[in-house]
């Protein structure tokens, strides 16, 4: 369990967050495990939606694909990035 502190004087104190998983440091940095391959289309969709704050429909217009395709790219990219963080794996970009 991790305790948090509130910033400032107003409001209630935040509830503690129960963390059930902690990363295990690897001696070789996870380099012996296969890397996670993230496609450039997934990175671009993540950049437009998560970094630039565009809606999936706006991102789809810029990418020239449907909103559903943007949703699929974002979900796939997020999953791969989380897998790389949790499993301590390298990330390779593939075009």
C-alpha cells in the first residue's frame, strides 16, 4: 500500500492506493527477452490521441482511416507499451 499526500490545504486526504505488483529489476535489463515491437501507425495514433489530445475521429481524419481503426491502433499500442514496462522488455519501432 502506498500513501499519498494532498497538495494544498483544501479537500480530503486521498485514499491509499493498493499496489499488488512491483517490478523486479533484471540483471541484464531484460535484453535477453524478445523486444516488444510497436508499429509506427500505433505510435502516431497514440501521439495524436494521448499526447495531442485529439478525439479518435479527429485523429482518424488526419491519418486517413476510420475512427474504429484509430481505436484499434491506440488499444494495441497501449497494450504493447504496458507489456514492455511490466515485463522489462525493450521497445522496437517497426515501420
